[in-house]
C-alpha cells in the first residue's frame, strides 16, 4: 500500500510503503519527545524560579503588567483607573500529591514550550515530502513564522490575558464572607491553557493562509464575517478585563490585528489563484 511520495537522494519522488510511513512518523515523534524531555530537564532544574517568579507572577500585586498599567494610567492623567485591584487570593494544596502533580505538569508543559520550534521542525520534516515543489515555494520560512507567532502568543497570554483573568476571578465574590482559596492545581489548570491557547491562537494567520490555499476560505468570506469576528473578540475581551473600555481595547487590538493579517494573506492567495486561472483560460 503506497501513501505518498518521499523525496530521497536517489529519486526525487520515491514511493513510501505504509510500514515506511509509520516508521518515519515514529522517528519524528521520538526525536520530538527527546527534545521535550531535554526542555523538561531544563525547566526542572530551574523549577523554583519558573514557578515562583513566572507562573505565580500574576498572583503577585507587583507583577510587571500590573505595574505597567498603573504607571500608564498615571501618565495618561487617569489616576488609578487602569490600576488593577489588589489580589488577596490564597493558594493551597489539599491532596497528598497535589504539589508534585503541579510540578510534573510544569516541567512537561514547559519542556514542550521550550522545544516547540524543534517539535514543529520535526512535524514539518514529516509533512514536507508530500508537498509539491510549488507548494514548498509558498511555505518558505514556515518554521520561523510558526515559532515566532507561537512565542508572541504565549507572551500575550502571559502578560495580558493571564493577569486580567487572575485579577477578575480573584476579586469576584458573591458575598464578603466568602474567601477565595484556590488549589494550586485549579490555578495552573486555568492559567496554563490560557497561555498555551493564546500561543496557538496566534497561528490564525497561517491557518487561514493554508485554508485559503486549499480553497476552504477566501478574503471575501473573512471580510464578510469581520463584524462578527470583531463582536466576538470584544465580548471575550470585555469578559476577562475590568469594566473599562481601555482595558478591553488593550486585549482586543492584537487579536483583531491577527484577523486583518489573515485577510491580507488570503488576498495574496486569491490574487495568485486568479492569475493562474487567467493563464489557463
């Protein structure tokens, strides 16, 4: 059973059997796993700093984002309007292996984040032989751009979405007699998906580009849905931010920019497709 062509030094499009295909996949997964393990070891060695200063950062009132917004608020002459409320939450571990479980999650997920460019590189090496020469031309620099967008998204999630989320839930209460005491597992299970999800969401332009390449979406479709996209972005941003317009704008703008970049990339694809169609007509 033949699946797809595989480039080799002897033959430009040598065929691979199903067994060869599985073996090749296994090799790339193994190399990716090794990279994640190496990243996990690095995270494990520095776990105190990463846990206390980075992952626990949004629970501290002197977190970088809180100080920056408060400073910006004073510079704009708005007093303390943009300053976030003081965080008074207490974290606790209420299971025997609670902290150890969090530690394992930290090193494994941290290892994946550190190794992400290499993991994607292995994925790309596996997919690349199935692409035509023309398709490869259109994907020049894909590893670089995917990695850059991922880390930009992670940074946006960490410095913007995470602190707004923590601040919102830390100060949300049904009654003054109810004290917020989160478990560390609950905290990390909330923060980590937000940060990783943000990193993946920043792949939107590239995802839309490839969808446009296979004619699933086009620029006209995205333009038509722009008002709904903007509404959705603003609704989500207003939920996780304090009730002021500037905070909502701060969160919304980067996501909206990604949407507009997606449209521009789709325009580029549409123009190339139209040019090819005119040449063949």
